[in-house]
């Protein structure tokens, strides 16, 4: 006799857009592959946006699944009227589209009514995306110099010792800047992804924002620098040696007792660490984030005369046009008559 319980059908309007595909629950193995099809951050965003859509539908007595074009257009109008950003509304549409695709339903966001309203909203409320300020020399050097070298123990009777948090932060900043890495890539970096080379270190990025399936291995180079205080190879090697890390995640939390914790930093923690490092140098941390390291590399390399193709070789941008977003502000000041008026 088979005692296995029958599948329980999930609520179609569940807050989890992955709860059901077609009419039956997925097996554990199938569920694993479904979740592997999207990055964890993407799935988390889908769930949050889908929950917001379902709550709005419940309050306005309209169907969340399957959604109607009229319901979606009214939802977008509601969001726009309450100050939602175009990027936020675009994510909500993606979540609705994804949830319907997971259930084999027609895409309601592709209806002419929705497309017309959405185009109008984008024209009316569209704005350039918020961009993190580039963190680059000389500000970057100030931030690196502000990373503490020693940890003192005035109340514990312990002799001074190297500050693991300071050593880690210096390595994180230099690897993130020279490697032009995203915070998710820094968080996912493992010791096995580092390979020694006569010129420095080569990093292997198995997956990234533009290579989520891992079918194209991406390589990043960390060249040795003449100044050891600004050398990413020296910084990451020193961190790994002092923390006693020989395998697993490269960047990890550090306890108040100046000891490394097991496990890896998450992307949000890396964002907070970068902002804390900027503030430690006496700078306003508001405009900066972890993405400032990647933006700083692109901007600084451009100012130093590197070609777009050479920059893209390190950043792994597939479109050279995208690089222009990082350098446009700085280029606006070059050979501009407004700076020559003598006011």
C-alpha cells in the first residue's frame, strides 16, 4: 500500500509565485531546479512583489491569478499615483509575468491596455536610475588608509593584535575596486576561485548577473601593485593568512573578539561594510554603496585613458554602451564652456 500523501494544491493567490506549476505540486527535485533557474535575490524579489500585488487585489476585490489586464492597469495607475518609482513598478510586472508563466497561463502584462498605460507611466514618471557615486582615488586611498591595522584591548589585558576587520575591509575594497566586482560576486567568492599567476591572481567567477547559468566562465585579473598598501594581491593574501582561511568563502564576518566567523558575508553586509569604511575616512557615506567600487573602477580607468574595450575586459560588460553610464557625468565637465566663464 502506498502511504505517500496526495499532493496538496497550493492557494493560487499564494504569496509565493513558485507555489504551483500547472495543477500539481512539484516534486522536491523539480522544485530545486525551479529555484536554481533564478538567483536567490531575484526569487526573493518576486515573492515580495507578488505579495504586494496579491494584497492590492484583495483590497480591491479583483483576481490576482489569473490577472486581468484591467486589474493590472489599475494597479500600475495606483502605484504611480502613490509615488512608486518606475523601477519598482517594472519589478512588479516581472513578478506577475513570472507567476503566470510558472502556472502555464497567458501573460496578462502583454495586453494592449497594459502596454499603453505602462508606456504612459514611463514617459510621465520615468527618471534616470539612481547611480552610486564612484569610489576612486584619491577618496579610495583615504578610505583604505582609514582601515584599522591594529586591535587594542584596553579592558581585556590582551596585547595589541592585527585588526582582522580592518585587514578584511582593505582586501574587500581593493578586490572589489580592481576586480570591478559586484557585491554578489564578492559575497560568492571562494578560495578555490583564486589562482596564482606570475603577474598576480586570477579570479574565476562561475556565475554573475549576466551569466546566471554558469555556462560561460568569467575571469578577473588582480595585478600586483608596487605599493603593498594598495595591492589587491597582498591585501587578500594577508587577510586569508591572518584569518586562517584555506578553503570556503573568502570574505567572512569578524567577531567582536577579533576572530573570523564561519560562513560568508551576504551582499547587504558588504554594502554596509563599504559605507562604514567610507564614513570611517570622514566622508559622507550617503552617495556610496558596494557598487561604488565597480563604478569607481570604470570611471577611473576611463580617466586614465583605458579604452572601453579594455575596461569591459575586466568588468565583463557585454555592451560597451553600458559603460557610458558610469563616465557620462565626468565627461560633462571636459572642454565645457560653462567652466570658462570666470564667474
